[in-house]
C-alpha cells in the first residue's frame, strides 16, 4: 500500500491553516482530483481523513502543524490503496507527483486566503 509524506512551510498562522484544512467541503474548489468532500464525524483534537466509497480501497491521511514566528510547518502523511490492482501499480509510480500537486494546491490556497495586505 503506497504511503508518503510531504513537509512544507507556509507563511501564516497555525490557526488559519487548521481552519482551512477543516473546511473540507471547499476541497473540490482547489484540490486536484477531489470531486467531493463531506464531514461525517468531527473531533476537535485531530485531523484524520479516511475514505468511505469510490475507487479507493483504503485511504488515510493525517495533518500535523507546528508554528514558529507566524510561519507554520505542515506535515501531511497519506496512505492509500486503489480497488483496481493495475491502477494501484500505476498510481504508486506517480504518487509523489500527485502528492506534490496536492500540497502545492493547499499552499496556494493558504497564500490566497491569508496573505498579508
């Protein structure tokens, strides 16, 4: 099962980034390949995402945030498996590219929403 992580530093507060990540219903507006986003259960102490249906057999991702001097380091960890074994092999090969695109989309969104004016 493919898994990877990516770390980025984004020049905004941890509080703002957490709010942005929790706004899951907006993901289809800016996250590549995201067609729908819905919250089924909300816990105040963590951000943990999993799949319920679709082409994925398994999906889990977690977010970690650490702020210093109004710059927040995010660590995004993801673990997934597609139902189709052939597509799973293909996706495994291009997974890092896709993860980088998703991380870039979150960074761009944060900069658009929270840039200093």
